C-alpha cells in the first residue's frame, strides 16, 4: 500500500447535494419577494442576497448544513418582512428542511472509477456539515468501505486540515485533496504544502467561492471525476 493519501470531499464531489439547497433558497425567495417588490427591481435576487449575508453571519454559530441554513432563512424572512411574515411561510421552510434530511443520495458519475483507479493509495473521506445528515449520506452512499478513514469536520480551514493529517500520520507533501470547492477543498491544503484537484460542480454556494489558483504548482483542475486519477498522478510526478 502506498504512503500517499488522497482525500475526497463528499457533498457535490461524490454525490449531489447543492441543488437541494438551491431549491430551498428559491422557495425562500418566493416567500419573501412580496416584501421586497416596492424597493427592488429584482426582489428575488434581493432576497437571495439578504439570505447570503445572514448565512455568512450565522456560520460561526450554527456551522454548515440544513439546520443552519434553515435558521438563517427564518431569521432573514423575519428581518425582510420587519416581523410581518406569518407562520405559514415559516412552516413551509421548516417542512422543506425536514424533507431535505431524507433526500436520496445520488452518486456522481465517475466516482467508482476514480476510487478504483486510486485504490493503490490510502483514501480518506473528508466532509463537513451537520453530523446527523453527513452520517446519513455516508451510510446511504455505501462508499465508506472504500476509504481507509472518514472524517466529518466542523470547518475546512488549514488548521483543521493540519489536525486531521497529524491524527492520521499523513505528511502534507504526500497528500492530495480532491473536491468541488476552491474555498474549502483547495486553498486550505495548498497552504499546508499539499496538492489539490478541483472538480467543479455545476452550482456552488456563494460562501464556497474563491479565486482559482491557476498558476500554483500543486494545483490541478479537471472537468470530471474520470480525469482525477490522471491529475493526481501528474501532481505526484
């Protein structure tokens, strides 16, 4: 077995996730748009913008995932309506959150082929978010057995990655992270001297966006998971 470790993000890297949030955000915008029509040419966009700022403030308190997003939607709805919104729209957001906690786990194309091709290395699943929901999705995916280790992180920053690598005895020079988020899967590990492969998903949460480090020697970008093994081999030389 190789001493090289390959990390894989989960949401929107191994399985679909963000489009469920997009549907919830669209419902939120529909429910609060009437309170914004008088002052905004595009009330739905104004609703989305207000929600993003609310989420940005709340992440340090509530973390990532369905529960934190729902609390932010409720808070933003109350603020946008100046407290005038009634319970019916709020209950619709809560019911939508409950439905999200049971959505099917749909594996992305190329996942099994990529894991097969990289099985000569040690593999670690590195995801973040609500513990209950992440455990549910990991179990439903039936992918846990493909990995040597599984970590559910409260945050994906350089300090947290460093602690995970230390816990598993992983040398950052021999670590490559694969994921869809430049903010969470790429920049933090590049800062540790590790490698990163970015596999963009078709939609990205606003708080996960970042500049693309195109000129970084330890960075590669692929359009599909099928190309990940080649990108990893290229990084490892």
